[in-house]
C-alpha cells in the first residue's frame, strides 16, 4: 500500500513534522498516520538507535532526517539540515507554507536566500512527542518555548496540574497543543456516539467499557515499572483511553472509586484495575483495564432506558497498523466483518441471539491528523485539547488515590 507522504517527498507547502521517539507509539501509530495525511510530511525522527533509524528509513524513505535528541532538534533546527541528520539523508524538502500557531498566523521555517534558516526548530511546522511518558512534559515545554506546535501521545503528563501548565504555555505562545487520544476514532466509540445521537438507547444509565488482555507474563520495560516517575501501569496506559472516552461521551466526573492490583508474579505496576465514575449528568461508567483477563468481556456494554448496546472485540486499526497496513484515501479502512458487529436490543442477551446487529462505523484514526493539519492551517481548536486531557488526568489521579486509600474521591468541576 502507498503509505502517503514520506520524508522529504512532500509537495511544497506540506507541513513538516518532527517525530520524537520511534518505539511502539512512534513507529506503529504516529509515523504511519502522519505519512498518510494529505498536507503533512514526516521530516525528522528523533532517535539515537541505529536499529530504529534503519527501520524508520526503510518505512519512510531515504530522505528522512534524524536527530539524536530533542535538544539537538530544537537547538540546531531540523530545517537547517544540521539536526543530527543521518549521513545518508538527502536535503530535498521544500518550505512549509502554513503558520505554526493555532491561528495559522506565524510563518513556517523554510529556505532563505542564503540557504535554510538556522535556529530552534527551523523548518518544522509541528512536533509530535511519542517518547516515554516521563519525558512528555519536559519535551513539550521545550518545543513550545522553541515556537513549535505540539502533539503529545497520551498521557500528556503525570498530573492534571502539569497538563494545565502546558495548556497555559501554549495559549501564552499562541501555539497548538493537542493530545493523541486515538481511541475516540475506534469503530465502537463512533458507533456508540451515533446511537446516542439517534436516541435509540433512551436515557443512558450505565456505561461499561473494557480494555482487557491476557498477558500472564510481564514484558518488562518502563510501561510496567513500579517507579512512579515512569508514569507506568495500566491506570495511566489503557486507563487514559477508557476514561477519555467516558468523559467525551457522558461529560465531567463528580466522583471516582477505583481498585488497582498487581497480580502477575514479577510485575511492579498495576495490571488489573477497575474505575467507577459518577458523571455530573447521572450516568455511571464502569471501566476495566487488565492484562490478567483469561476470558475477555464485551468491549462495551451500554444500558439505557429503552435498549442496550453490546459490542465484543477491539477496533481493527491497531492490528492493521502493526501488520504494516496503511490507510489510503479513497480505500476502505477500519472496517470489520459483520460477525464482529455489536447488537442493540432489550430483554435478552446478545450471546443467545437477543437484539439486532448494528453495523460498526469504520474506525478512523486518520481523522485525527487530518484535523491537526486543518487546525494548523485554518486555526480553531485541535481535535483533542490539553484541557480535555487534564480533565481525564483529574479522574486518573482520583482513581489512584481511591485505590490506595479505599475511598470514593470527589472531583472538582
């Protein structure tokens, strides 16, 4: 499949993107989606790993630039051609034409009469941060201070206060700041949102959401570290997704109760966690994230006054991206077979034939970066704001306190 724009092959006027990190998040999610987005070009990848540089070059072209560290990127400027560019990289990109600020009012870095301009972040129009969680705040701060719009992978920070600090800095500088919450474009979420808009379920009373896996052996690494500085564990990893979805669907949280356990031998961070949210509108969300679930429950079960919706199985987009498939404009993407569709009904379990099948909306991760490109060019809010991410972190912090102390925690509105 055509992967879209690759390093230094975009048209003049494409927005040039610097990607910090080429691990799971960077290589599987961000780089392919950036490359597939009309108007964006993957320009520079920040990684010091020779293996990851080789992987990135193979996947996104010989013209891809590299920097050893974010400091190198911001100090030398990717557009100057001196940001740790790999010796095999070419210097063939044209100038980006869109502004950096959220209102599209700042000129992009580009070629000058004497060659590419030097300076912090010169030549880039966006920085995407897909590095380990503990680095998100310092790297985002440096990028914003360098005058660059920023996308940060979830969780944007370890605390809501840090997230709001980043939001304030972005607003002060007139720059876009967004958080990559791709699960808002999962097929189940989009299908449920359409059902809610139609009113078919009636008044929703309870929302159950499960992101469960069967991984009895820990993988290790920072995501499963018990060091609080790493911001690891499932509460902040998969919990960031299910909490964000619940708040996006049903509004702000009033109260939070949680249980978090470390169940696997050798594990150091929570691997089996439950979160209960009472929303201001009266809906109760019951959210499960686990690596220890031998029998997986429904991905979503939504109970309303008129009907319920039950959906099994994960959105297919992550599996497709891991398999090397890429979204291509005009071609099917994010679709699943009819056997995986959810069911709507009342009075009988879907497992015994109750209800009717509801076609799943196609998943649409490409919509996130399309919205980012539009916000950079035309102004307006990004698809996910830092303030929304901070509200989710309010819930995650309350959940952590609740699980530790065995209490229900009130959340300030």
